[in-house]
């Protein structure tokens, strides 16, 4: 899914993965025999797991960054076992991205990939116009604009 999205949105969205820790470690919260990795005890363990499993076994083509050991990114952003962030930059401030969307788990199985994809499409669509708004504010603004447009069309007799 992520490899396909990276190709589809190429040139408009930069994807990357931050590998924080193994969610289902062999000596931790094991979930079947899909991945046989022990809990990382050093940055070299994390590097080997990312290289061998994410890239080697699962074919991840996204750039993979490693969280420090121990997991500072996870500590500050509460990203275990997985979390999705969308940051947006403006053309005026390309090196100062702002958090646009933070995906929240929708059920015990995790995240809605459909909602995540729609959020990516929305972030691309809105461009700089809504940079200082988060996703909820953008949806409210777009809803208000659509309502105004419908009201104008009713007035003009385009909609009965």
C-alpha cells in the first residue's frame, strides 16, 4: 500500500517511515510467527531489523529512519505500535512543516487506510490556502464554501 501511494503521489508528497520498535517482538508481545525479532537492545538491533524485515522481507521502498535508542520519537509522539502523521509546508516556508493531520486508531485493529488516503488527498488538494488550519478546520471551511455555493446556485435558479 505505502509503496503504491509513494508512486501515485510522487512529486506532491514525501513519504517516510520512522522505525521505532518492533511491535510484536519474539520475546515480547508475540503475534504468530510472521516476524521473529527480539526486542531491540541497541540501535544496531533496530538497524538490522529495519534492513532485514522492513526492506528485505516486506519490500518497503519508503525512506526508513530509525528512532534513537531508547525510543525518543516514540516517547514524544506516542507512536507505538503505529501512527500516521501528515505535515504540510507552505511555499513561503518550505522548511517549516506544520502538523496537518494525526491519525487516530478507529478500532481495535488500528487505522482506517481509507481515511488516511483521503487525508493525504485533502492535504494535496488544499495547498497553501489552508496551511494554518488542521484537517478538521479545513473540512469545516470546505463545507461552508460548498454551502455558500449551493445557496448562490439556488438563488440563480440553477438548483430547484
